[in-house]
C-alpha cells in the first residue's frame, strides 16, 4: 500500500509528549496543547515502530488486513496534525516561544490588587504563612484611608496602561484580618464606588474579602451585600478539627466565631464560600468527613483547599503530606462534582486540561497583581509583607510596575520559563506553585516548589484516566 506518510524514519514524538500506561491502554499526552489520545498497547507499539529511526521497511505490508494498514496511517496523520508526532528537525523551541507569547510570559499585566488593610490578626493560626514570616521587632499597622485611595488610584492607572485587557479585574481585601481595620474597609468600598461611578474603575470589577469570619457585624454584612462582595471564610471542618490549628491568642478555639460570621452572611444573602487549609488536623478525614460536612452543613457551592506553606523557621510540608493531601483533594472533587460543588484548586488545572489551554502561573504574583502593604509599599507577594522583600514601590511615588525589574522578573516566573520543568509531564497544567515557598527553600524565585511537582503530576495522572473512563478509546 503506497502512502506519503510512509516516511521511513522521518518522524518522532515531540519532546512535549508523554506516555501513560494502564491496563493495556496507552495515553499519549502533549503537555502544551493538552491533546490526549488513547491507544491500545499493540497499536502504540506499531506507531513506535513506524516512527523508529530505522523502521522495518515492510511494516505496513506485515499487517494482514488493509483496514489495519489504514488505521495505522490514519492515526499517524492525526498524531502529526496534533504535533504529537513531528519531523526530526521540527523546532519545538519556536512552539514553546509561541505559547510564551500567547500567555504574555515576561510581561506584567495587572488585573488584581491586594489591599492589606492591616497585618494584624486576632487569631494565631499555627500554619499562617503571613504571621510565620513576620520578623522579630516588626511594627504592625493599619492602612489609612489616604493610602487606600492612592493604592486604588495606582490600580486604576495600571488597568488603563495594561498592554492587553485582562478579562477579570479584582480587588481583594486581605490581611492579617482585614476587618480589624473597619474604617479602612468602609473607606475602600466608598472610594471604589466613586471611581466606578466616574468610569475610572470598571463596573464589572470583582471584590473579594478574605476573612476569618469572627468580625462580621450586621453593618459589615449589609455593606458586603450592597457592594456585591464575594466573601471567603477560613473554616477547616467541624469544631474539633477546626480548633486544633485555628485559635485565638489566648488558646481558645475560633470555630463558633467563624461559624457565626458565615451564617450571618448567608442569612442576609451574601455570596460566601469556604477556604479550607489541609494539615495534620484534618487530612485523614478530608474527603470522608470534612468535605461532606462543609457541603451539607454550610451548603456551599464552591470552596478552595489550601496546601501548607513552609515558614522560615520550620517546614510544614513533606512529600508524604503533599501526596496524601492531593489524593484527598481528588476524592473530594469526585464527590463534589456529582453534587455540583467544585473546588478551586482542582478546577484551575481541569479548565486548562479540558479547554486545551496552558495554566502558566498558579499565583497572580507572577506579573498579575499589586500588593499594597498597610504602610503603602507596593510589592508582588503578600507573604513578604513582614520582610518587605520584593516590595519595590510606594503608592505615593508614581510607581510603574510595567517598567520595574522585579515585576518583570516575577512575570517570567512560570514553568514555561524554568529549564528543569521542560521535561515534566505537568508542564502545561502546573502553574509552578508558590513562589514564596520556592524562594524559601532555594534562595531564589527560580527554584522549584516541590509540593507542586508532586501535586500537579498526581492531578494530571488522575485527569488523564478520568477522561479515558468517560470517553471511548481512540483505537
């Protein structure tokens, strides 16, 4: 049988292609395009022979049935079109550079502002990444209304100056516990509304409050509803589990204070979700007890699980912990999707995988956000609030993040730019994890966050075989 695809050794697998094996099936996966093809093991062996540098000259004729010959050639055509199989001189560097350009890697595009209304907190959670990184002698403070206005003015200017228009623009109220600065919170809402009325900030600007829930008064709840604020309250499960790590400074548990705030918001019709940190206190029962409790007792439609970050003084995470946490997140996600409840951390990767996209950075600190400290300094990451490392501007100083070396360097920090990530199967869906954690462990933002190496590879493996279980095999 004659065919122009019988190229006799002039094809190879792309270097971005990875093979996954299970029960006689091979998943052929392209880490940049997310193209996934499922083949029977014997078909995969034939394809490997076909693109062998010195293929058998009689490979096609050795197939007894014409239909088998046509199937093999059809698959080779398909794999070639999908760039899974490429000529030996194919320029994958150009392919990678095109993806980098498409996702504006190395180009700050500001779409989020974090207003750290205060770096103080009324809780003393044992795993807090902010508090555990606060140096000795640090002076805690609250953001003044003037600093809030200047920060929002800077954000509005950045939105206007962006090289491309980001689809999602967001203000995030953060801390510490942001509601310890109620005056600042209300001043921010008033000023945002004024800027929106004048067309300086967009009408579809999203507003999010990350809070421990303990300071939700009636007045605060009413303002949250009136201004359309999305609220995320930190709750780690039922009382006994939550209170193991999330305590007041006196040592008293915080569960009922957080629950009161949550319920007050729900009663008034606010949009409220849950942020749940996974640690030794709840990891063993995350999918069997914690997740069902959050869904059934709190009635949420969405939540986010957080992996522990290390601190300057001691490591909170380990390979065993990350593996166990990831398996628990996957189990919880499988339960949740049957109920229409979705988890944010999984959905970031699933959206990329399903839509044939790349997830270039898991953290908006990589060129997508401004972080304003309580004293008006401008940085890239809230975890450095105490040390002020990577806080390189000031809201009073006409700061331009698009020209700043730190913001530009952080905007490059993606697996798509890290050499040791190039051969990883999770290259396109990982996002690179936490830059703070990488810096802490390696002394450079270009280090690897090892938690996400484990987490992303396991999630990818699950997504591939979950897709297979939902679709018929391709051959």
